[in-house]
C-alpha cells in the first residue's frame, strides 16, 4: 500500500516564516512595474510549502507573513498623499483576510491525506482543492468588506506572459486556479518517495501543457473604429492646485491636434471635466462646440448631480443634443469616493475622513454606449477590476472597450501600470480591443491579443488617433466566468467544510469508543 506523505510540516516554523516572506515579495515582483511574471509561480510555490503540515495557528502566522510581505509592498502607492494611515489600513486589512485564508489551505494539506490516502488523490484531488481554496480567498478579498478590493489576483499578474490568453477561456479566476493547481501538483510530485516514477508527474505535466499550449479564443473581426483619445495631464489630483476650469482647459488644449482629423469618437479620461455639464451651461456649450468642430460625438466624464445624489458619470455627448447617454461608476472607491459608515470612521480618524468630502452614489445604468451603431463597453477607473462590469458590457454586445481613469493622485508610483495591466487582461479575457485613457498616463490602446497598438507616456499632455479593431462574439470566459468562480471557489469552500465535518465526526467517535 502506498504510504501517504507525512502530515508533519515540511519546514520548521522559523524556516517557513522566512519562506513565506520571500513568497510575498516574489509575488509582488510578478506584477508591474517590475512585471517578472514567472515569479508568480515562485511566490505560490513558496507559500504552499510554508503551509504544508502547519497547525491552524502556524498557518495563520505564515499566512500573515506572506500576505504582509505582498500587500505592504504592492499597494504602497496609497501613501502617496495621505501618508501611512491609509496604506496601513488597506494593506493591513488585506493582510488579515489573506492570512486567514491560508488556514483552509493548510487544513486541506492535513485532512485530505488522512481521509483520502490514495496516491492519485494526493496528486490530483489535493492540488485541485488547494487551488480552489486559493481562488476562494481571492473572491472573498474581491467582494468584502464593502465592495472588496480585487487588486492582487494572481491571474492578473500574467498580463504580459504567454499564459494570459488562457483567460479568454476561463477568466482571471480560472487562470488563478490553473496556475495554483500546477504549482500544487508539482509540489506533490516532489514530495513523492519515487521521483523516478514519472507517472506521478502526469498531473503537473498536463497542467503545464494546458497553461502554455491553449491559444486565445478567437473572436470575429468587425472592422475598425477611428478613435481619438486625449491625455490632458492637467491638475486633476485631489490636492493639485488649480482654478475652476483648469482641467477642462488642459483637455481642450491636448485635443487641438485632433480638431481637423476624421474621427468616429473623441474619448477623454475620468475627471477630464471639473464642472457638471448637465447643469453648467457654459461647460455644455464648450462640449457642444468641440463635438461640432470635430463632427463626432464625445465620451467624457465628470461628477454630476441628480437630485440629492452625486455620481461619477461618463457621458456620450453630441453637439446640439447634449448627453444622450449616461453611465455612472458602479463601484465608487470606499474611503476615496465615499466613506462607508462615516460616523464610525470619523471617530477613529477625524482629520483624514474630513478630507474626503465626496459621497458618490453607486450607478445602476448599463456600462455601454451605442456610438453610431458601434457598441462601446465602459469601465470607469477601478471598475476595470470588477468582473461583473466587464462581463455585462460583453454580454450586451460590446465591440470595443473604453476605460476612463484618473491616476493623478498616484503619480510616480506603480498604480497606473498595475491598473493598465488589468486593462490588458480584460482585453484578452473578452477578445476585445481596449482604449485605456488616463488624465496623466500611462494611456494605451490595446489589441484583443493584449499587444499595444498605440500609447502615450505618463506625465505628458498628448493625443492618440487610432484605428481600433472591433470584434464580435463572446468568449467562454464571459459565458462561464461566474460559473467557474462559483464551482471552483465556493465549491472548494464547501469541500473543505465537508472534510472538516468528517474529521471532527471521526474524532468524536474515537473519543467515545472505550479502550479495550
């Protein structure tokens, strides 16, 4: 009979702690701006090795060390203007949640060999369960508390790797699952006492082939759209010194090279207008004149008021008609665009909370504009990291995506390149081009395969005029993406809960059985 791997820790706690810290740093380096994507596998592998055989308390410790080493580096850009308190608050919360999520993974390594000792279960079922629990942890971080923060998803680290195309089949969560399953299967193979038996390497080998050999799902060519996009580089940061109208003036000045060009649409970034054109006649007149001058509609963005509510709003603007369609940001950023439970947090940090005067309302209208027969999918700034916003646009027939963002509060940090990588993954995932335009950069036009068609560097004013490819057809990621998350993530949660019930039931029976 095959003897299962020992449930004892592979590493003593001190070594596991160091390994976990190295794993966190390695995972961060897989993301931009460094972008050494193979290090994602190193980070996962070191993290898993540090958890094998650990008790609940040991798993929590090494999980917190791994998560802290990752998050405190990964989002250090949050300290750019407001100092260490927001940085420690966000990174600390994500570290706690990620650390807690290490416990089910450690339990899987303890319980599966005990209940299902067969060799092939260890080589197949155990890696799949571990990968599912890792994916579940990402889903929790991406949805809770409030609207969650799905910024550090493993699959998103692969935007420039040859594995990214797999996201068009299984989505970002599916890519996370397959990456972790491969590493976990490789770890199990190396734990085998008979390494020369290459049959034990079959699960890892199959996953490796799947990761590198599957091409992107093909979507259908639907022509091109001539898109002008403008990066005004105006004073659009929260604390930038400016006079009323300065941001609008910067956008207009940067648009001047496009005035005599043949355009289908002109795209401005999030926050490209510093007054509400729905209520400000002067601003509306300026937009009318621009739209008439270029003989094309505009897609612009500003804070708008409707009744007692304030929205972060993208508008399709036509000369003489005004805003003919609106899309409001679905997920305003907690503690950036609104303060949840303000009364409570005001007591904890009154000076910081007092700086956040905005209280944006979540939008409910569709992330889609019809621009003269071309359906344009939308996502405003951080909405690009939320799967449901992207999938809704694709299901509604988007032929191209236009992402508007304002990175001015994070100049000279990794934030803009991390967000740009997410935009690239969305293009690959949906098989659509994406125009990602920022107030201050980096702005890019991204092809459906993730390659860069056109770009503007950060911190300069400029404009792009691009023949942007259009696509039709729905990728499997859009069709089954939510199902993959439910089955892989929440299914794994149910599986580990069931294993726990069996373990504790057996333990209780053992205690009740009298000793002969």
